């Protein structure tokens, strides 16, 4: 899949994700397919996947992903994922080493974007994407990824 610009690229991903998830409500299947799709087509990334909220443990727990083995549990409010979950808003970090409390699962990561998954005010988890390239993610990536998360939410029973 090639596109001349990011908007076209994310539109194409949106269409492909809609087809992948159509008629399938299972969360593990849909999270797996979405992480695979993003891992296959996003350039300059070294990890993409999900952390799922466990209210009883007050932490995020590793879900389906593509990449090297990762941190299994992230305390609420800690690191980029925990902060995005706490604030319930997308967090884009140009330089992970400048982020207070960054959790380095892969020392090769230089930038990160985390998109919370929230349904009617209830935290489900986060989409986490790391890159070995500093300042890899921008506002167009944020908008495109937030739209993809909305597709996931629309098709999935959490």
C-alpha cells in the first residue's frame, strides 16, 4: 500500500481495517489484526500494539502486538502509555528520553505515540507505537491513528 501523502495513506488503512474487522466483534482477534496491519504498513516503527486496562490491578497489561518482547505491566500514570491512559488523550513524544518517567522496553525507541481507547468514558486500553526515529509522529499520524481506533471501537465488543 503506497500513498502520496499521509491523509491518503490513513484513508487506505481505514478502508482496509474496516474490511478486516467487519462482522468480527472479538477483541483479541481485532486487536491482533489491527496491530498486524499497522506493523506491516507503518514505516519507521519498531513496535506497535495494545496495552489493556485492568481496573482490578490499576495497570495496563500487554495485549496483542508486533515487535520485540515488551514490558508486560505498566502502572497507571507511569511512562507514556500510563500517562495517556490517565489523561485519556493521545500523547505524542518526539524524544522519549526527554519524557519524565519514560519506560524503556526497547532502548532503540526514540519517539512514541499512544492513543487511548475509551468507550463512553470507560478506559479500555491504549494503542502504543514506538519508532527508532526521533520525532517520527506528527499531527497527521495522530488524526489518522485516532480514526483507526474509532474503527476498532465501532467493530469490537470490549
